[in-house]
């Protein structure tokens, strides 16, 4: 018997999951499909390299800051430049605020309704009524925090906008540093807003995750997937030539901790709707869409490191940094994300105190001179490992490639027929009610997938056209 979830709701983008269950209702096969064509690599060809900083932020309305930073780092690498001091602090404060807002969004607004009954009215009404374990009063209390989280997330965005100009799609992070000069008033406002956000994170968010983990203890044994993790590191802590990071780069592969080199990433397209080299290196261009490819079932490519699937995200960062190694499961992902939110909020409290008013660090020389170059920019988006690659000549982009966290987590099978991490995590799951497969939703949402950002449209005449969008909404 096959179960199809199409579309999977409460995530960014369009996604389909199809599983096959046996007579005992255990999942024995799974396919994860990204139903959106993200054509940004093609959009960027021929453009000024500096345009990439702003255009790539439109890849995602949830984590545009990380795309902007990865793009900026790629350009700075091509010019052998590394920002220090105020620029480092401002980038951390901007990206950290986006982390906190995104993690709160994920738990309360994208995941919580998998476990509690919301109000019996739109947009919270759900057909899922299977395995709801919280009492009515407990559900109401957690839903009140759901509503409070909307306000807190807005305040986290206000924090970001103080130094970034706006959110989503920030303006002040540019090659050469940060163009914003913070004022004493803005620093004071950031501290005030952070205090409110941090209080919610340490109180309600922490408490609600603990409640969820206590009531749904069995989900510490569900949704394991591969026990391979990858992280590129994020949040620079000092201005040396080899800075420390709040979250270091590395990987955990087949039981061993090792270093990671982005240029060793490959992307397989055997089961993706693209043509070109079936196994491409980061510098290769294999983003030409083809709709009638046999056996293909996703617009998402299959990134691999040394031919192996790896999970990315808060649990990967926590595992590699030794912050949390309780296990690999649905509930471990939620716990790791909550602990990361607390850690980042604490770090923001330190960084904002180091920031000086009236000072700017921006090298305007990096605004000119993009005659020829090549660079790789890496960072961690809230969902995990993110890399941007750029090659340009005569002030025009020749090749641009992006490997997002969801490509790591929600990929289709690769050239060796190895399933993606999410597909693997669905195998062996027992479904209680095939008409209400809530177990599948809980596993999917634990990865926080984001499958935006360019849509394919069927015209009234029946022709399929690829229509690119410039901005993706946050929800």
C-alpha cells in the first residue's frame, strides 16, 4: 500500500512524500520530492558578481541572512579579504537574530500542531486526530505560547533590522564588511529586544520542548536516518587569520569525527530533473532542467561528501561541537534546536556588549575590481550547511552554484541508489492510522525542510513553463 502526502504543509516550498507500507503498516520504501525548481544558478549567469549578494537572498525568505553571508564570503574569498572587528560582530548579531527567529518559528508554527490540537477554526483546524496525548488544558497552554511566539519572532526580526536595514533580505552585509554604523540608541534597542526574546527562549520555549520530550518519549527512537553529520561552522569569535567559531566546522562520518572541505562535495542528479554530469563537483554546472527524465522524481539534487549522505542542521552542529549527543531521532532534533537557540541568544548578549557606537568597518575597495575570480563561501543557515560557489570574468558571473541544507537532508537517491537522510529516516516507521499518518509528518518536520524558490506552472493550454520568482515569502 502507498501513502502520498502532497503537498506536505507547514514548511517553506512545495514538497511531496510518498511511502510504501507492508501489511503490518510499516514503511518499507520512501521517496522525497521537491516540487519546485530553484533556478537561481541560471538567473545569475551573466550578471554583475555583486548582484549575487542580494539576488541569492531571495532563495529563501526564512534564512536570507545566511545566503547573503555565504555569497559575500565567496566574493571576499575571491579577493583574499576577511573582515574583522565591528563587521564580524555586526554579521554575528544579524545572523544570530535570524537564527533565533527561525528556530522559534519552526517549533511553534511549523511543528507544534503535529502534537497538540489547536482551535477548531482556520487556520489551525486539522484533520489529524491520531495520537494526541496532551490534555485539553495542556494543549491550550502550549497554544498560548504559540501565539506569544508570533510576537517574540517579530521582536527578533526587529533586532536584525536595526543593523541590517530590513528583514527578510538584508541590505548592510556587503563584500568588505558591513555598511551600517550602529548608534548608541540602536544598540540599546537591540539589548532591550534581546532581553524579551531571551526570556521567552529560556522560559516558554525551553519548557515546552521539555514537555514534548516527556510526553512523546518514544520519538527518541523514531526517525534516525543516517548517523552522518556535516557542518561548515558559523559565528566568528575573533579577528585572526584563522578565527575561532561558535560552531566549528567538521563532520561525523561512520562513527569518526573528521574535517570537512567544501570542494570535496559532489552533487548527483540521477534521480533529479536535471541534465548534465550525473556526478558534479562544486565547480560544475549541471542545473539545466529536463522534465521528461526517466526515473527522476525531484527538483532537489543529491549532495554527498565522499559519496556518503550526511544530515545537516542544529543536531549536526550540536553533535560535531559536543553540545548534545543524546541520540539521532525526531525528538533529538527538537531538543538540539532548542539548546542551540539558548546558546545563540547567550552569545548575542555578549556580542552586543562588544559593539561600539559610531564606528563602521567597511572596505569600499571591494566594491570595485571584479575582473576575474573564483571563490567559495560557506556558513551555516538555521537548517544546516550552506555553500555558495562563484566564478566570474570581465565583471560577469560565469558559474554560480548553491548547495542548501535541505538539499543535504531531503535529497532523492544518489547515483549509488543511497536514499537521502529524510527518506532513510522514514524507513521502518510504524503507521498507526494510514488515513492519518501523523508519524510521517513528525519525522518530516523534525528536519525543518525548505524547498523553495522557483515554481513551474501549467498554463491553460497545457504547456509547462518555468517561472522564476524574485522573492519567497517567509511562510
